[in-house]
C-alpha cells in the first residue's frame, strides 16, 4: 500500500509540475473563449456584400438546355450575381457548370481586378500590402482552404487593422478579421484549442495532441485528488479533525483549493480528452448510424421541373434578393432565399410564394424512411429548449418537432419545420453531450436557463482551477530549485 501511495504522489509531482502550466492556460483562455470565439467571416457579412440579383432573371430550364450535353441527376442549382453577371451554378455528382444568364456573354474570368473589386466592397480603402498565400496560415487552418490556393491576403491600416482573405480562383471571401479579434484569439481560442499551424494543418496529429494532453492532465488531476484526500484522511486519523496539515501558504492553499476544485479538474481534463473522440462502441454500442447525413434524412435532389413556383417571383416578394438555391425536403421542392437581412426557405411545390412549413406528417415520413414503416414514433412540437436541444445564445430555432424513435439507440430528431434542418441524437451522442458539452462548458439545461447562475458557476470553477494550477506551478518551481541545489 505504501508503494501505491508513493507512486501516486510521485505521479502527481512529476505530471502536475508540467500539466499545471497547461491547466492554467486552459482555464484562462477558456474564459476568454466564452466571450471571444475564433474569428470567422459570418454569413451576415457575406450576404451584406453580395451583389443583388437584377429584376430580370433567366429561365433556368432555358439555361440548362444550353449546356453542351444533357444533364441528369442534378444535385444543386444556384443563382447569384457576380461581376455584373447573373450566374447559374449547376452541380451533378461528377461535374459542375457555371453559366451566364445572358446568352450573348461568356462567364467573366476571375482576375486581379476582380479580386481588387471584391476587396473594395469589404474595406473601402487601399491595402498597405497584399500577399499571395500558397499554404495555410493561423487564420485559415481548415483543410477546405487547400482547394482554394493560392489565396490573396490583404492587409489594411484602417482603424480596425483589417485582414482579408480572398480565394484567387473564385473571388470568394474566406476570412475577415480585425486586430481586436486576432488579439483575443491569441489569448483565447488559439492556446485553448492548440490552433498552432504546425499541428492544426495535420488534423490527425492535432486531434491526438488534444486527446493525449487531456489524458495526461486527467492522470495529474486524479493523482492530485487522491493525494489531497489521503493527506486529509491522515490528518483526521492522527488529530481527530479535518484540515490541511501544511503551514506554508502555497502548500496549504494548493491542498485546500485542490480538494475543493479537484473534481472539476478531473471532469475538465476528461471532457477535454474526449472533445474530438466518439464514445467507444464497447462503452455504448451504436446499432444504427452514429450520425444521420443530411442526404439520408432529406432525400435525394429533385428534378428542376418539379419546382412549380417560378423562382423569378421571389425578386418581387423579397426586394434586394441576393441568392436563390434549389433545395428540397423529401418530395417537397424548396427555394433557399437570401437577402442582406435574412435567409428563408420557400415552398416551391405551388405557384404562390409562401414560406416553408413542414407538417408533422411530412417529418414523420422522413424519419420512417430511415427507421422503417413499422417504427414506433412519438412526435411532439416543443416551444422551449430542453436538455438535448439547448443553446445558450438562443440561436437554435424554436418551435421544432421532436421525433422519438423506440429503438435500441433511443434515436431522437429535432426538426425545424421552417427549414427542414435537423439534429439527430442516439444514446452515444447523448452521452457525448454530457461527457463534453455538459462537463466542459456546463451546458446543462437547469444552468443554461439561469444565465446569471451559469456565469457565476463557470467563473468560479475556472478561477478556482486557475488558482490550483498557479499554486501548482509555483510549488513545481520550488521543487525543481531544491533538486538543483542538492546537485
């Protein structure tokens, strides 16, 4: 038994000295991250700066007829305005076409002048420098940016010190940041999530770095909790009362704060290690799909001729129309409409412009398509957030249909009748909610619906954890000093 205790004390001393630095960084950066997420160009910013569609729009079927060969199995159609031209984008399983609505014009290529004009719409001043990037930097780390290379990066000396990233191939704006956003990211999202180019550009290495780091932190926290409880027990056994035996300030308060916040350090480390990992099958077996894809739920794309509503009427109903995309929900054709201020889904099955409003029957049919006609379903319309459909920001739509499936996975769907967008959970995904979101961000329904209490709880736990870590760092430094003196 003595050897076991000595092992735990040694593990905590060795791992704790190293991990406390990371724990301190995680708690401080985590508080920053709550209020300042990693910067990304928003849909609102993109919509505001798109060129509006003209009042005169083309007949889509006429444009399709001008393609070099008949196109079948169309998966996506979209209409937008770019460089003063009305462009139709048609995508199939293996091809993509971009055609100008004006039969006398060809699609204008994206040139340096095009990129400059796009940049001018975002920042109405001349840049101080423009770089051509052939590899990702810290603000464009996701793998999807690889296909956009080279990327033009614009630097501005305006009041907010903007930096703008534009894909040279398409003229699409990929990232837009201010000096303030970058500052908070450097002390928030970047250290907290290990958003370092050397790691983040290699996804597997980045994922395993977070996982292994969390496991090491978990070992340090568990061994420290064991050591703290044992010291407390030993004190009670010898003196008959509880209390820390330490007299020196840093030792005493590291012990006390570790006992108070140690469980939270354990849960934080565990949830961090599981952040990018699924619940293992040997823990909770998934009988069906772990994730239900959008295609599987909404069905295959519909032929263009199924859209009874002439999309050109949308320009009258929605002044300042920016884009229209052909979508669907099972056998219901849908137009996805964007203006500068809103996005809305339009039911295209009739000849009048009306917003999409799916019925419980249509949503039930979609669920039965996945789980079978004999599946036992419970359908309800919910108007308030609940444990597994929760948003602190209030951005998740309400009301939504909740469809519960009586199967081994305890499958649940939350479906927005206004868009057809959905969230799917099974037993494993519900467990992941608790293992990561619940433990890491305190996204617990009882707390989230009481924002003042949630704020007090998260600040108390993070500051308490930061103090445990800071005192551990100081004790580690003192320990290393003693070791060096002895040598």
